[in-house]
């Protein structure tokens, strides 16, 4: 598969499109109107420019996995940032595991100084 097709599908997923049928439609339009505008379009049998539904499903999965962290706390913070939009920052609060660990270590250090 051509790299520009793969990047285009990844961008579609990043924009929120996750339906295979919709990605197929957008990809065909991309190949016809952007890559080969005014030229002969390659055969639909060519997987380089016309990936199969299975190829597209795999790319969508890979793109979705790449969008999210393996740490649920980081994913939650990303969602909270998205949800907050233009709302007051204090409405949604949260800490990452690193922040929690740093706060705990700071507290322990301060406690040890006073003992």
C-alpha cells in the first residue's frame, strides 16, 4: 500500500472517522481527485491505491491504538481536556500517576525534614 494512502487513512481516524465504509469512500475519492486528478486512475485490483476492507480495518485499528496511551490515567486526562473545551479549568481536575508519585515523594521529603 502506498504511504500517502496509509497516512490519509490515519488522518481520517484522527479526525474521528472510524467506519470502514466511510474510509473506503474517502480513500477512493482521495485517489481519484487528489492523487490522480486529470489522469487515469489505477485499476481497482491494485492494492497500492485501492486497499481492501481488511487492510483499511487494520490501519484503523493501528491508528486508534496510536491515538491512546497504554496508561488509562493519561487517556482520562486527554478526555478531560477535550471535554473541558471552553469551560472553567477547575471544573475538571485530575492527576497522572507521575504527579501523584511526585506529590507523595515531596510530602515524604518534607515530613523527613521536620522530624
